[in-house]
C-alpha cells in the first residue's frame, strides 16, 4: 500500500467518529453528564449553606477537594512527558499517542482549577488571591504557575492540531452542522499544507516543546511547596518537589494508557494504537513506578529513623492505624501489581498493561488522600482536638465527582468533535520513513554500481 493510500485510510478512520460516534459512546457521554449534574445540585446546596455540608473541620480544613486538586495536577504532566519530552528526544513512536496525552493535560488542569474554586466555598473569594495575595505566599505562586501552564498546554495542544482542523474543514463538509464547519474554518487559520507552512509549524512545535517542559515541572514543584514549606509532620521535607514531579510522571503515563485503551476500542484505532505503544508506555510506567516507590521508601525511612515531634504518631497512622489499609493497598495497587503485570510475559499485553494503568490511576488518588488528610489530623497543640475524625460527607463526595466525571467528560467531548490521533503527524512520519529508505537504497545502489565497475 502506498503512502497516499495509507493516508486516505487513516483520514477515513480518524474522521469517522466525528460524524458517527456510536451508541455506546453517546451513552457514556450521557452517563458522565448525569454524574456531573447530580454534583452540581449538591454544589448549589453548598453555595447556600456553606462548607458546613462537607466533612471538613477547623483542624482538617482540606478534604476531598484539595486531594482531587493535587491528583489533577499530577495527571496533567502526561502531555509534557508523553508528547514534549519524547518528541524532543526523537521518539517518533509516540506520535499516535501525543494528542490523547495533550488533551489529558488540558482537561486535568481545568479540573484542578475547578476544585480550587469549589474548595473556597464562595467562588468570588478567588478574587482575593489577586487583590490581596502576597508574592511571598506559595499559594500565589501556585495560582500563577497553574494558569501559565494551562495557557501553555492549551496552546501546545492547538498548534499541532491546525493541519487536522484543516482536514476536518475540507473533508467533513455537509456531514456536520454549518456551525461546526465555521469553527473548523476559523481554527484552521487558512492552512493549505504548503511546504512553508509545514516548516513554520514544526519550528513552532519545537519551541513549544522546549518551553512546556520547565513550565510543567515548575507547576508540580510549586504545588509541592504549598505543603513542604510548612512545619507539619509528613509535609516538612525537602524531597517533596522532586517527589511530586516523579509521582506526576507516574500517574500521567497511567492515565494515558487507560485513555488510549478506551479510545482505541471506541473509535476502531487498533491499527494505529498498537501493542507496541502499550508496551513502551508500560515500561515507562514501571520505570516511573520504581522511582516513585524509592521516593516513598526514602521519605518514610528518614522520618522513622529520626522520630521527632509528631512523627511517631504520624507513622503509626500509616503502618497500623486508621490509614493503614489505604497505605498498604497503595503499595500493592500502585507498585507491586503493575510491576508484576508488566514483568510477567503472560500479562504483558494490552489487557494486562491497561489493568496496570487502571490500578495506578485509582491508587494514586488514594495516595493523595493519605498525603493530605493524616497530616492535618494531627493536632498542632496538645489541648485541641476535633470532636470526631474527618469523614467525607455525601455532598462532598458528589461535588468531588463534578471534577472527576467532568474531567472524563471533557476528554470525551473533545474527541467527539476533533480527531483522537494526529493524522498529519503520522502521515508525515510515513513520508520521512519512505524518504530515508529511498536514500539508503540509493546509496547501496551507488556502491553496488561502483563495485561492479
């Protein structure tokens, strides 16, 4: 099959879900929308009654909302690792996966900002950060870093999409509504696929790839410093910033694997999202998981060896106390089982790697929970204790689902209107491979003719 024929087939497969997404896909969208709607109803009650509807207290003043915020911040590093870093390192195998990773990044950052607004109780309080915020505060650093990273990530998602938006403009035609036609035409920015446009686009993508990496690392470091620059047991450690970055790479790769498996099946992309992609991301997941496990071990060993202040009480909550089940499940779920699934040849396949990704995606959220809540559960003074330990309320759980289900809904809606795989990048890689093969064959033919003479 020639490159032109392969490209036409790729275009047909990539554009088909934009016209006929399938019944199961629409049911999934509707289900997520219902979960979000239920959460919005509970949020209306929170706006009326205040944060008293949650399980948060004077002592445990951060609950599921900030847990989910930190979780989303971690997942948002997916686009930086899978797309930017691999693109700069010349790992062209990641091309079919890059858009999924970039959309996860944008959606996760939107979810993170949403959880911050929800946690404030009253949305208008967000203005106080800008009006009365002090530059010395890590909270203000985080607001600046997250918004900068969100803007850069959305731009990094949009720029490589321009040729595919032009493809939607030219190929979909009357198959979609006039409004969508106008949107595609507007966003395509007059793209005509000329060599000059391609050259400029690749230069801009290269520049954005370089810029987005330090921005991504910065936002995770600053988020870690919100906790690390306190004197609370469990947070008072200099290792927190690199610990957050490694955790973000770990959870980000896992989320890409899960999303890739879903859209591969939903949109019939088996030919382009192959077993090889899953295996390479699986090995990357395990590498990040082992580093993440080492950071956990180093942190706990240091605290257990010194046992200063509240450390003994803090560690006992993990090993034998109230949070011990979640703690040991985290190590089993996030470190041991994924490594086993990847190392054992029988489970080193799409199903096994996807299960490993799902385990990590779920387990990391619980790790965020036992990162935030236990530290706040320790009393700062010996005479103050809350009457009851923190437990999330039903409204709090439902409102949290606005973020979690809304995150999945954003991704699903995006791929309802835009191609899930970068058509032009894949076709461009095919052309480069063909040119390299032709060049090699020409050199070999020249040497053969020279030897014959």
